[in-house]
């Protein structure tokens, strides 16, 4: 397989975009990526789209040709392919787009991720989000996605003495980062006091431990690394793209506090990219629920199992020193339009590696990692990105 | 890219399978394919799943890891990836599985297609099916999928003098074929008289012009052609795998009676496989609506535009002579579990090319073609299969 690079990136504002349609935001992000990568749409080979639940949110299935159509590209009769993997939909679409270029099937591919979640009632939206867990063995018994993650939190606290404030600290960091990100859903800072005393969602998780439902879209243009400099001065190589899965239901896992899907995807990705966790200067990790972010730091190998709490307590990943996590504000504060998240993470990291995120840290970063999760970890995707000098 | 072969196939009965769950049928088909291809699940690299609307039909998104899980494969942490493209979901999943093997990313991949459509009310199911057309510009104005295809029929009748009986003849043929297919949803024969006088659905289309909503699953095991003989005496090469898209809404097309997505996918596929339509001895074409089957014969190049009616009137594709279409009974009579259709077509063709469908024609066929459509043609997928001697 040949090397693949990100040539261009694009992203809409995340938030409650009630004045904008799914079609509009999908197209805006895609065109930004094309313009950024200096590619005429005539040279495009395929479109991949990460989208979780167009059917439930918009009563529209078959959503990839829709975006192709409204982007004015239907006349080219490109393949436009939708991929779904819950909250990892965008990241898995990126994996498929990566394979399409790496294989030589296409030279240039746009991978978009888009979701419009706030046009239906919160109850309906939550029910759709919950449907990424196991309907027959979890949801019918009353479990919800935050309730399942709350079990992970309780177990982690029990096993490792992790404190409720430890994962709460990640939300504080995320909001601080998002306050500098003009595209973020929430730009307000929050204090640990506010996080801990926020209205409970599923004990110990409160409102500020849970990412919002958002509208938004993001896109990246992929092409062969070999010719990438025709399109950009700073090609970003996709050094690894890995997807791994696990049981859909949480109670079937080997260990409640470890996402084996993340462990396996990360191990494969680091091996393929010939890097170690310590090489990663900046990472976007899935913090849809703050405890998930803590667990991710352990499962990705940034800290040993059980030490995530202490690491967050010490602010070890919040800048200055080790890997900086979630410069975008993460899912918690940048927002969580499900299908868009995995692509938006890569948009942020590309901007970091290019040095195009001036009001946020990590100047001179060379290696970055993106981590997305579907459900309670039935799917994990890990991408490692590298600045090519 | 390296050559890819189908090593094994599997399929459940299609129909109203009220006593069986989605999980059960998905697993049954997948295991059949593994056993047929003599592969231990330990050697599997990835799972691709075509599924249109698990969210609407089962309140279950994130459905690919579910199948992996219930197949007992979650412990391997393979990537399990769901692809959606309306009625072409299975065929597009096959395209992605093909790329995964052709690229060298994986050696062995199972591509499954599955849908459980009859556990919800017919109204709900029809609404979900309609959601593969354009929600904002077709459905809100009262159009349904059969109504849109009825417009194609009217226009074809107007332009080319096609008669209502011409496309009706395809339904008669489909039922005759399905009567010999133990896995088919409908095994009764019907007469042209019955088709023409069936209760109207959307004039001129009647009940017997429209494929049913079905439950069912199908799976194929893919691997490198080079080593295929370790797994089967009769490897079937995937000589071409092409997906092409078009506008989501029918009224935006260049020509109402031509699916440009099919024309483009077929042209690319024939060019890649170095074959002409006349080389194809057996084909499974998308006849979800009988007029769609007629138009497909034209768009795939089996007859000239406008001559589909005369060809069906003469029974030119019904055996003995030119390409035989739909030996399985097609979507009309074998059944239409949306996500499974594109995979089931390939299962049938592999059995035909292997000579394993003794009670149905086409002995000695070497080249076969599968054609699947999403919506009214916003997605078309064409696969060309070849027996390797």
C-alpha cells in the first residue's frame, strides 16, 4: 500500500445550528477541504461520509449521494459511500477513505463527517445515541449510554482509587481549550467546583462530564503522499489508520475499565507507524464522557492502567511537558456531532501539526494521534499523523 | 492492487422470519461462508456489513460489531464496519471488502448483508424504505419509492412505446425462477394476467411489480486470488467492483429513463474486467420494481436504450440464448432484505458459476454480473465475476 497524506481540511462551527441544513454544513466542510488542498473537484475519485443516524435525525437514509449531489458533484458519478460506527462513524469513514487511496483505487478522496442532531427532541436524540449500545441486553433494561459509562467510572474508582474530581478535571481542561476555539460548541470556561456540582446525569457523571448533542460537519482531503507537495507546503502523513472492535455490550468485556478495542487499535497503530506513545506531542481523545477520556489515556498507553486519575489530577496532559490532549476542546466542549467527530479530530490535529492553530499550544509538534469510540467501546479507531519535513 | 476471489458463500432463507433474530440470521450466513471457504475464523482480517436501517427496524445502530460479537469473534478485535447505501448497501459493503483485500490491508474478509424488515409495521417499513429517496424534495410532497419508479415507467412507455406487459413479464420470469429456489421468499409462479391485474401500487406498477419487504442475510468470504485454491476448487474472481452515484432526487437527472449511475458503473466495470455485455452469461439485476429491471438491461448495455420492452416481450433474457437474468428469482421473488440483496446476488452467481445450482439453468457459465441500486438510482453498484479455470 502507498503512503497517504492529508492535503486539505475543512470544518463548520459546531453547535445548535438551527438555521442551517444538513446539506449546507456537509457541503461547506467538503468545499473548504478541497480549496485548502487546491484540488479541482474534477480530480476527485470518491467521497466517504461518516454519519451515525440520518434516518433517525432527518428521516433520510442514503445520505452520501445526497452530499455529493448538493455539492454539485453528482454529474461526476463518483462513488459516495456512507459508513456508520456510532460515535466512531467519522473515524471509520476516514479509515475507509485511507484504504481507497492507499490501495491505489483512487488518487484523491474527500472524507466527510456530518451529523444534525438538534432538530429532533432531546428525548428522541438521546434514544438514538443510546442505540449504539446493545438494544437487547442493555437498553431494554433501562441502561443509557451515560449510565453505562457511569458504571465504568464506578468500577475505576473502586479498582484504582480514582476520584470523581480526577475525570472532572478533563472537562475543565476541555472547556479551557475550547474557549480559544472559534468553532467550538461551548466557549465558556468551567471550574472543577462547577463540574462536580453540576446536575447529575448518571452518578458519578454530571452534566459537565457529558459531551453535548451537536450539529456540525468536518472534512479532510486525502491523496498520495508522494505528490502531496503539489497541494500543500505541509503534507501530513497518515502514519497509521486502525479500527478494532469488541463486544457491543459492556458486561461482556474482559475488564469493565479497559477498552480492548482501543488497546488493540493503538498497539497496531503504534507498531505500523513505528512510534511509541511518548512520541505523540498532541492527541485528540474521545472524552464523550469524561471517564472515557481518562480510560483512553491508559488504553492508548500514555499512562499505565490505573494511573489515569493521578495523571489528570496532576494536569499531566494539559500542556507543558507530556502529550497535550484535546487542544480543540474535545467532544466535551468543541462538541459532538456524532458522525463528524472522528474527522474533526483530524482537522484539529492537522492544524496543530501545520502550526495553524496560533492561539492554542503545541508549536512544533511532529506526531499526533486521534482516538474515537463508538458506543461503550465496541468500536475504537486510532489514527497517527505525522508532519513530513 | 492484487486480484480478489470469492472463496466461500452463505445465505439464509429470505422471507418473513418472525421466529429468528437479526443476530441469528447474520451469524448463520457468515458461518456458512467461512465453512464453505474452509477458513478458520482466526485467520479473518475484517468484517464488512451492508445494512440499510438497523436504527429504524431494530432501534439498533452500530450493528457491525453486534454481528462480530454474536459470531463469537469479538475476542479477535477485528474491524467490523457497516456500510449503508439504501438498497445497494450490501453491494457497496462488498466493494469496500474488495478494496480491503485488493489493497493488501487484509488477506481474508467476510462481507455480510443483513436486514430484518418485517418486525415493524408495514407503514413504518415503507417509510424507512422511502427514506432512500430525497426527503426534502420528493418525500415531503407525498412521493414514495414505488411512485417515483412509476414515473420512470410512464416516461419509458411514452418515449419508447414500452407496454405495461413488457416489464410485467420480468415478474413472471422472476417467480418462475424462484419456484426452483428453496431460499426464495416467494416460490409461487404467477401469470402475466395476474401481474397486470394485481392491485395497483402506483400506476402503472401493481403489487406484483414490486419486490417485497423481507428478512434475510447473505455473506461471502473474500481472499487473494493467488492462494484461492487452498480454499476452493472453483475460485470465482471479482473481475470488477464499481460504485457510481447520481443525484438523490429523480427529477434532477439528465434523463428520467436512464440511470446514469448504472451506465457509469457498468462502463467502468466492463472496461476494468476487459469484457463486453455479450460476454455475460448470467446476471442478477435490480428489479425491486419491474420497470427498474427493464431499465437496467438497457443501462448495463445488454440491449440498446428503448429496446428493453421488446426484449422482455420476446423473453430474450429468460433462458436459452442471451444472458439469463435473475436465476435466483431476483429481488421480486427471492426477496428484498435491503442490506442483504447485493451480497445475495453474488452468492447466487457464485453458485451458478461453480455449477452448484443444478435445478436452475446456465450450466458452464464463465462470466456473471451483479447489479444493485439504491433509491431511484442515486447509487448503483456493478460487480463482474469470472470463473477461473
